[in-house]
């Protein structure tokens, strides 16, 4: 399969991101033809400071390479290095009803926030057309995304359908979402009713690149439920269930097995084992990130090679789309 996904250059990553998204990327690259790009054009809609955006893009590329994205297997590139994204977006914009864009949940939420800052920029509205262009340009069949992006993907399918209908024979596959089943929702260490998220403070999540010391402290402080024995009971012991889920996902075993393994242990012994497991699994990432951060030219070379490959594929689709529409 041909697979495409965009990565927001949004700063520090936590183990929820890893289990919910990044790990899936690194698994997909072994089986499929993958195009992964840093969505810097999309990031512009948030009006970042230029230096911040530049730094974040490089930092995010490093983070993804550190957790195992392999440029030998997948194509990793910067969206803005491939002008065809913006050009196809324009072509597709002429096939997209404004009403569809105004109905998007993300647009409504972001426009509400932006209103307070007094600039609801048009990029916020046309964001999903650019996303459709990102996907259709590579004629991707599948797109790994989180739940919040499903509505955008559905719009991309409709745009593909409309193009195929008006300019036959069909050029674009209608892309399907690839969603992770297990581990799709890792919860906060401080409150098992909330999703693990950067926005709730550093003590509520474990960063992918946290030091062993920090992991130790955070797991020690993680809330558990009343009682003393370890069992998987999401309704009555949601905090423990979250920690057991983490254990099982990182140990790559069934939840049942993890619960069984600790059924005769107290919380302290379980937390100790979870801590050791996390340190063991995350340390290689941290070490690789340190190495990568020391060679910016290597990162640039990876992105340049990725862009070359993306350019070749995208040019072909763009040329065909233009011809079908009567441009040249
Ligand atoms: P975000 O930065 O929130 O857009 O998340 C980036 C990716 O990580 C998306 O694919 C999300 O679905 C995934 N993700 C974020 N938070 C979690 C979480 N607590 N548990 C599982 N996956 C998550
Ligand atoms: N909008 C996506 C997000 O916020 C990022 C993205 C941009 C994307 N273009 C894409 C994801 C194309 C999948 C395919 O996460």
C-alpha cells in the first residue's frame, strides 16, 4: 500500500504520542511504501514566530528519526520543500464547497480561539484542502491519523471522489484512515479520566526522551487506586488499568499476561517493574536523539533526499491533474 501522513511540528512528544501514533509509523514503514512529512505549511496557520517554526521542524525531524523512523525505508520530507502540495491545493479548492469547510470541527474551534486574537486567517478554513492535497498528491490508499483528523480525511475522500467524477477516468484512490486499536488512549498519570497530554503539566506525562531519573520520579508519583493488589479493572481501578496498559504495550504482551504477572505483587513492586521497563525501552531513543542532534547536516541531508523522492512522485500526479482540468 501507498501510505501518507503529516506530522505536526508541535514540540515535545510523550509516550501517549508514541503508543498512539509514532510506533504505528515505524511499523508501517516495514510493510508499505510510506511518505511522512513535516507539515510546516499547516503549522503556519497558528502564526508561529519564524525562528520557532524553523527550530521545531528540525527538532521534530530528529525526534521521529530517534524513535525509529528510517529514511532508508520511508520517505521523510518537509512539506514546503515540495511546491506541488500548495499547487494541487489550489486545483482542489475549486472543487470544495465553502460550506464543507465551515462545518469542520477543528475550524470552528480554532476560529473561535483566533477571534480573540482578532485574526481568523483563511488558512484555518482551507487547512483541510491542503491536507487533501498532501494525501492525493501521492495517490495514497491509507492514512494513519488520530481520531481528531477523521473529519478532514472524510473531506479528502469527498474531494477525491468529486475530482474523479468530473475528470474521469479516476485519478485518485479514496484514502482510508488507519487507526491504532490498542493503546489509542493513554491516560494522564495524575488523573485517569483525562487523556495524557502535554497541556496538563510535565508530571502528568512521561516524555519519550525523559531521563531515567525523571521516569522513576514520575511513576513513583503516579496515582493508583485504593486497594493493594494489582488487577486489571478499568471501572474500579482506572489508574492502575492505565499503568497496566502501559506495561503491556511496552512489553508487547497481552494485558491478561501483564495482569497475571503482577497478580501477587503489591503496587510498589509493579511500579518498580514498570519503571525499569520504561527506562529500558526509552533509553535507546534518548541516546539516538542526542547523537542526531549533534549532526544538523545529517538531518538536512535526510530531508533533502526525502524531498527529491517526494518531488518525483508528486510532479507526476500534479501534471496529470493539471492536464485533466485544462491547465496546459
Ligand atoms: P497531538 O499532538 O495531540 O495531535 O497528538 C499527536 C498524535 O498522538 C495523534 O495521532 C494522537 O492520536 C496521538 N496521541 C496524543 N495523545 C495521546 C494519548 N494520550 N494516547 C494515545 N495517543 C495519543
Ligand atoms: N492535520 C494533521 C494533524 O493535525 C497533520 C496533517 C497534515 C496530515 N497533512 C496531513 C495528516 C495529511 C495526514 C495526512 O495531525
